[in-house]
C-alpha cells in the first residue's frame, strides 16, 4: 500500500514535466467565405466559396468545386495560404 502512495506521488510530481514536453497546439485558421486562397508561393488559387465544419475550405478551381483540407491552411501576413501547390489543388476532388 505504501508503495502505491509513493508511486502516485512521484507521478503527480512528474506530470507537469510531461506537459512541458508536449508539442504546441496547432494554430486554428478561421477562413471566411470570399477570402482569397493562395498557394505557398503566393499565387492566387481561388476564392473561398464555403467553409466546412472541419475548417476545410471549398473553392472553385477550373470549373469544379474542390475541398482544400484544413490541415494545409495557415495565415501568412493576414492572408489565407495553403501548403499545396496549384498543381496539387487541381488534383483534389
């Protein structure tokens, strides 16, 4: 019984150290309808026609709707940017 209490105390003391080693949370990008989406080189990819519940954005690219995943989006100098190239966006569905 005594060893359980000691183990619990050691874990409680070391828990904050584990929290410090954790990776920082990813920045949440708040895209808005009508925003211009750019690729990593700054080229215009398209305008956001819809923001999906998971944060992905839907744009019209080459006469078709494509969904750009939220995991590729970031804000750079107050501009909405995807890490995908225009060629990669063209391959999305």
